[in-house]
C-alpha cells in the first residue's frame, strides 16, 4: 500500500535519509525506531509531504505521492505528533473535528464522532470538549492529538512519538488502545518511537534506522533473536535481549495441562517475562496457571520458560 524506493533526502547538503527502500502492506503496524537524528520523523514527514523527498519514489495507493495534492494526502493519512500540533485558539472539539469539518460532515455526525473519540481516549467529553489546549495537561493534549488523527477514519495513521511525555500507566493504556484500534480496523500504521519496549509490543515489523540508513527490518522476534549487527543488538536490548524475548510469548503455549502447583495461579495470558518474574519473587520453580475465568487449568515450570519456543 506504501512503498519507498531508493528514497533520499538532504537538508542543506546534510543527508537525513539515504537510499531508503521499504514496502509496507495494508494493515501493517510499522514501528520506526533509532537514535535521535537518525531520520525517523523525516520518513513520516516525507510521506505526507511536509517535506519533499529529493531522490527515488514514494508510492501510496498505486501513485507517486507527488501526484496527490498535499491536503488530499493529509486527509487520507492521520498524523499525530508529540506535544505540539494542536491549534491553540480552537477548542478540543474543534481540534478533533478538523478533518471531519474539512470533509463537510453534517454537524450531528461530527459531534457524535468527537464524543466517541474522547470516550475512546478517556477524556470525559462534557468536561473537556470546550476547553482550549492550554487548559489541558501535556498527556491530555497528546490524547487530543491522537483523537484528531483518528477522526476522519483515515486508512493510514502516522504517529510520531505520540505517547512521548505520558506517565507509564497512561502510556500503557494508550498502547493497549492503539493495538486494539489496529486489530479492529486493519489500518496501516507507521509509528515512531525511541522506546524499544513500545516497539516490541506494538510492531508487526520494526524498522531500525541509524544516521539515515535502514540497518534492520524485521518482526520483533527476528530483530531480537537475529540482530544483524552489534549496533542492533545493543539498541534492541543488549544484555536484556533474552528477557525481552520472553516478553513476546505468553504462558498459554507452555501450560502442562492437568498438572498442579501450590499458590495463587498466573494467568494464561501473562507473558513468560511476567512468569519469570513471579518465579523469582515467590522463590518457586512451579506455578499454577489459570484461564480467563480464574479456573486452574495446569502448571508451568521454571525450565519450561527457557525451552525452545514452540
Ligand atoms: N527541516 C529541517 N531542516 C534542516 N535539517 C533538518 C530538518 N528536519 C530534520 N533535519 C535534520 O535531519 C536529520 C534527521 O532528523 P529527524 O527529525 O528525521 O530525526 P529523528 O530520528 O526524528 O530524531 P528525534 O528522535 O530526535 O526526533 C537530523 O540531523 C536533523 O537535524
Ligand atoms: Mg523525530
């Protein structure tokens, strides 16, 4: 649905993106990650023509993006960025309604859409819809930004560190929310982050950049299990790679059905990383495992956790 073909971009002679080639299928959740200044934001901004690429081709829905008017492109690709970006003299409601208003949706439909998105992002509609951005906390502003990006129901979402300045709890719930939205809608998402755990949790594929070049593209498991260089292995976890790999699997696949263990059971949906933590905290080498309804269905052992993945 989107492809970059030998794309290059320089700012005043300094190369920001060097020979980027990447094909993205519909419904993928691509997480672009890399050090500060590696070109992550530039990738997103070339796609919605906030910056124009110098070399190569960028194709969206079968057409080179220069064939689209920038405003048409931006309506079809929701864009959410860290901190800035809200219109300061517009209320929360007006900000979220930017694209629906451009598309001239009828008033009641716009209002319903704003209410729906505010509820989705845990912003009480009646409390906040008439406030201005400066009357919101940083985290609330970010959530308005995400709601605005979603409002016109675009096929593509571009998200540039959208959860950057949130506390861990809010961040966790927004990550869950965006994962759920992705699963339910099949939208194509390009998401930039500095945070490898966020990338591992959300991505169908991770694109790791270093100084404007792609150094590895792969699923979270591929990148963790088979880093192609020391730069990649350091970046994705260093000495914690094994622990992060355990975070990708759930207890469910390792249950010894019919066996038992003492103590409070762990949920089947917990990750092996959480299981490992529980073994250590409880000083045991067996845990009971429970299903969604809390019924014990079996047990898992400490050595199961380090077995080859099924
Ligand atoms: N509008 C611009 N004018 C000049 N240089 C720019 C411009 N935008 C980006 N650059 C430069 O291009 C390079 C890549 O910038 P980019 O913003 O894409 O990095 P990034 O990976 O998003 O970094 P960060 O993690 O800090 O947000 C940097 O060296 C930056 O200074
Ligand atoms: Mg950036």
